[in-house]
């Protein structure tokens, strides 16, 4: 990249058009935005019927991307494709941990009309970025853009050009681009062509300009707290194409950053460090579970059996009985109890003799004049059981 002209050198964005004839090797730098476009036109020739020269084919094609041997992509690599009729884009900022380690991305294209697939590999060789260390980094939030629109090389070039005019650095690179949805933003309403918004982080080799520092003024901070737009003098350089939320701008000066590491004191809610996790070996030794069986089953069963025997002895073998009870009971009390029991039996026998049917002459009858029911005439003291039904006349 050293032989590029100054405008091209200021825009270090790797945009690579995928070809399906063979696997592709790319060499992005760590800490610099990487963009890889999967164009549908290159994959159309993979699916029969093959289009003739000059014939237009508009089959819906979707892409699936994953790290070889894994179901998903690396953490730093994102993918977006809005519709099956638009191109897919792989983008992200490689990390320094993966420098020198080839990353193979499997790209599977699927024709949604015929459901045929074609697979190709993208080999990403991440290079060291020691020559591109940019300690001054600024992150902008652009409201009127979606992430796939911002990833277009011409749009991103226009934005970096506007930032360069405001900042005036010698080197200016796009470091990362993130959709507002990935940062906790909401999906916009489908009215007035609203956009979801995108975060763009850029880095430079010179301190921030006075225009970018204006957002840190107390007056602008107060306006931001009141949800009002701050007054930024250089906002007009972006307003023609990019609507920036200056209250969400983030300025990071890595030259003044100090280590904020603090020793963690174990206390309430903090577990002690157990060291590095070491999984068990592949060859595990056999274990005898006989002792565990005795502890978990035999011991509780033995305790339950002992308790059952004690309860059975108390309930069955310790009963006093009627004879022993009468032995300890006084004679006068037994006589009284026997008399009461005998009297109760006699009363019950006498009550059975009273349960006889009433004679027919005692049933209710109708009054011959009024028709009312007249009850039989008898009193409680009148013994109707010993009286004959009809009295004899002399």
C-alpha cells in the first residue's frame, strides 16, 4: 500500500470481488477494516441451466459463510445480505491475536429457485499492522445510513474524505464498522425510508482537531443531556451526505491511556481464582461404585428397618389388654361401669318394643264440611296401645 497516491493511501479498505473459479487468498492487516463482497453475478454461472451470452438471469441467491470445521464465523467477522437479490458482504476488523494464522472461510451459495449449491473457500491471511498504528481513534454514529450502504467503497471513501478535511491527518484509516442493531439499537419503523444507523470508527496519527473537540464543551454537553443537538462548526461538511449524531461521538487517545488493572479482592460475590481449567484426560480410570451403593441405599434401608421393628414392638408387644386393665382398676368402679352398661342395654331393648305401626283409626282424615285434614285426637299421656280399636256396647 505504500505506492498508492495520498487519497488512495488514506483509505485502507480491502474490497475484494469473489470469483468462483478457485479459492481466493486475501491479506488484510490487523486493526484495519476488511470488506469482502460476494457478487451474485460471479455465482450465477455455477447453477444450470447456464445462461447464454447476453441472456439475463435473475435467480435469487443466498450465501452461507462459516469458519472451516465450525458452524459460525470468527468473532471479528460479520456478514450481511439484505435480500436474495442483493450481494453479500463479509466485513470486520481482524485482531492481532490471529496474525500469521490463516483463516479459511467456507462460502456456500444457494440458488433459491433450484436449491442447488456451490461452495468455495476464502483464505484470510492476517498481516501485522505495526506500520499502521494509529493512536487517535474517533467513532462516529451516522443516522441516515445502513451498514451495507456504508460498506460501499465510494460511500466510505466520501466519508473518510470529509473526516480528513476536518481532521487534517497524514494517515487516516477506517478501523471498524458496526451496525446500530449490533450495539443494542432498535429496528426502525418502515416509514419515510428510515435507516437503522451505523457506527464508523476511524484512526489517525495526529491529535484530534478543535472541531472534533467542540463536543466536549460544557455547553454542548448540556445540550446533549437535554436531548438537543450540539453546535458543531464542522457539521456542515458532513450534512450534505451524512447525518451525524455528535452526542454519540467517541474520542479515544491511546497515547494517554494507562493501565486500569486493579487487583481483585475476593469477597462477597467474587469467587477465588481457581487457575487455568484443565479438562480430564482421555483415558479415565474405572471406578468402583459398591461403596457408593452402600451409602446411598443400604444404610437408609437398614435405618428404616430398625425403625419399623421398634414401632412394631411398641404397637404389638407392649399392649396391656383388658385383664391387666381390670387388675389395676378398683372394684367399686368396675361395679358402677357394669351397672351403667346393663341399664343402657335394657333401655335399648325397651325402645325396640315401641316401634309398632299406628292403627288406621289414628291416621289423619278429611273434615266432611271444610275438607281440611284433621289430625287424630290423642295426647302424649294417653296409652293408645292398650286401648281396643272398638269398644263393646252392652
